[in-house]
C-alpha cells in the first residue's frame, strides 16, 4: 500500500479542547477509504487536519513527502479537494455558478474562463446528476439536491484526491447509494477518495479501506472483511451486534442485537 | 461571444471571461445614470448653465464661468463619484468579511474612528492634508482593531461584532465631541462643519492625494476580488479551494479601512453609502453574494445624487452631503435592524 497523503503523530486541539494526541494515518492511494466512528470521535477533525483547515499542534501532515503547511494554497487545492459537512452558499447563486467556484484553484487573475473550466463544470454536473438544475438558484433546492451541487463543485476541482465529510447526511436512501456509487466510479477512474460515513454497512459495502476511530485515535484500519467484526463494533460504538455477510455483496453487515426491550 | 443560459462568454484573443448578462446590463445602466447625474451637477454652480457651456469648459475654453466649472464643479463631481465608489466598495468588503449586511464601516465605528484620528491630527498636530489622511487611516485601523479584539472574546459571531461595533461607534462619537469642545474656537468651527461629511469647497488641491490613495487601494482590491468572492462560500470551502483566508482577511480590512478613512480625511464621515450601496447593488445586479463592482457603481450614483440634493434643497445654501445621506440612511438602518433582529 502506497500513500502520498500521510499524517504522523498529530496532536489536534480546538483551543483547550484536546481531540487527538498521537494520531497517525496513511491514506491509501487509489482507494475509497471510509472513516467511521461514533459522534465526536475526531473523524471530522482528522479530515480538517488533512486539508489544512486545522493546524496540528504537534506532528505533520505530508503530501508527497512535503509538509502540507508549506505547499502554496492553490497548488494544494489542485491536488486535494474537500467538501465540508454543512457548507453555506451565498444568496442568489445559481447552480452552475456555484459549481464553477470549484475551478478557483485552476484560475489566476488574468486567466479568465477557459475551455477546460467549462468542460470540468459540465462534466461535474453530469456526474452528480444535476445538469437539469444548472440555472436554478441554490437556495431554492431541497437539501439533497443542494448536497449534490456541492459534490459537483468538489468534482469540478478535478483533483486526484477528494475528501468528503459525511457527504450522505442530507440525502434520502436512494441518493445515498447513488452518491456512494459515484464515489466508487471516481475510485475506478483512479482518484483517491476519503469519506466520513455514518453507516458502517455502507462503508463495508463500498469502501476498500476502513478507518475506525474512537476518542481521537485510530482503533483499527484495513479492508472491511479483515477488520469489521462484532468485537470491533462493540469497542468502537459500544453496540452489541452480530456481523453477518451482506446478502448482496458478501461484505460484513452489522446487525445490532438491541431490540425494543433492551433499551433501558 | 456565446451564451450559456443567462451567462455570456466574452472572448478577446486568447482571453475569455464568463459574465452574467444581468451584470452587463446593470453596469451599462449605472454608467449612463452616473454620466447624466455628473453632467447635471456640472451644470449647477451658483446657478444653472447649459450643458453646451459645460462641454466648452471641459474642452479647455478660457473665460470666467469656464474656470469656475473646471476648478470648482469638476473636482466636486469627481469627488462625489470617486468617494461614493470608495465608500460603496469599502462597505462591500466589510459586509463580505463580517458576512452580515450590517457589518459596514460606518455602523461599526470605523468612520468615527477615522474622524477621531483626523481630529487629533488637526488639533494636536496642526494637520496638513497628508497628516490628516494618515491620522484618519490610523484612527480607522485602531477602531477596527478595537472592535475585533472586543468581539473576539468568546468567539466571533456576526451579530456580536455588529453590536460591539455600534457601541464603539457611540463611544468614539462621544470622544469626537469632547475633542471638538476642548479645541480652540476656529478649529472647532471647522471641525464641526466637516463632521457631517461635506463635499463643499473641495478643490483639486484637496482631492489630489485622496484620489491617488483610493486608486492604489482599489487596484490592490481588484487583485484580491476573486479570492474575496470565493471566501463568501465560507472558510472551509474557501480554504479547500485554495484561499488563504487568514491573510486575505487582514489585507481586506486594511484596504477597506484605507478607503473609508481616506474619504473621511477629505470630506468628513459620510455615513449610509457604505451601508446601503452593497445591498442595493446586489439586489439590482442580482449578483451571487455581495459584488464589488455593483457596490462601487451604486455608491457613486448614491453619493452623486445625495450631493445634488444637498446643493439644491435649500439653494443657494449648500447643505453638507452627510446630512442628506444620514436622513436617508437612518430610515434604511431602522428597516435593516428590524429585519436582522427578526431573522436572528
């Protein structure tokens, strides 16, 4: 397993609140990686550190061996795209305008709007299935449509690396699976995708690599079939469960043993 | 030129740009309006003259009234346009940085701070125009730092910064009154006349330095405009797409304060333009987020209109333009405050 994007011994803090003390992670190249863990376990914080939104107090994040803090902002953004959890759009912005904002790292003051920009925007909207929404105002869209617009914006950035923080959160179940299929396709095209996912079963079905976190530390990482079992789910989520083969894909599937009677 | 939906792709040689149709129409209309207002203002001096005479004067013909038009009306009209554009732009910058339509330099005390700086420059340092400008910019920056530091404690939220800014504004206004009361009579009279914000008596001598400073600041702002618009997507997306938000914010605050303070040094604190121009411009041009160009154009039109009203209302007495903008701005501010408080 090779890894261009790696974190070594990170100490991560928001002010006085310590999230992680010695966090190390290697993002496997060309794979779809899912980060799972309970709420507030430091998944988003780790992602923020990987995209320079949070400066580690100790340790370094490197891309191709270079400390990402020293890489020029636009150059880094041409390699790594990030979609935060709840981005907010300015008033009165149209879908195609918002998607076009993904081209920012490829533009300079006098470069204007190029054929490559247009092609990337058109392609991203098609991939996210929002071509017919192009002229709509973002504020008038439903939560699910809006989420796909943001995904398109990140796609228009045309980066080899794509990091997404809970991209399925506001989507209905159909659109959740459509998005996950899209992420798999991107992986097949050779991109590296890292997504924080809530649903462990979706993570097991779609991801090549799973990183399980708890209390700001990585508990286990590896292929879903190798690491996801009842003991891990108990340790990470404190949830009693059975792990059975997914009837569709054969990947691990978590079936909680909690029923109506056992929740006190 | 080709069209995709409501956007146009303009090509010139190898360069091409994506422009919204509505922005083009808006810009053209505002420019025509500005020319018409400017010409009207040039026609009005002690009394009305014909546009033909104005053109003759501008083309360099000699003669008494022509000199009046060139030496008195022209710098005043240009001042209204340039200062209006500078104030509108400064407002757009601050409303973008604070992400709040109330986050305008005149509301959060930066005009008052610039005026304090200018007053200190006059009363203590016997202000030359350059010292006045420097004192004004310094005062504005100190006020900005004060608001920022006070708002920092316990996290910066949009409305918190605004409320603290309004308090700082009130405090600084009190300080300004105190300085004027303590000053010698002649200085005090000059300071009070100027405190409302006025373009009366501005000649080439007074506007030369401010025009140069504003030109430099606006040029610096143009190079940062794409990043400013990108930052409107929020810190996370902006950083993710390669904007260095922290240094950008500092640069924008310095440019914004520079614009406001330069205008304040030359014409006194002219309120309302910075507050209203970005919002009016945004609604008219229907840009996504608060655009700089619509704000600049709207600011220029607003200040030129206000100055015409100020000259004509109690003619032949010429009111300070700040009185007019305050009167209109007060109503707008009340409306905006009630709307903001309701929406939380």
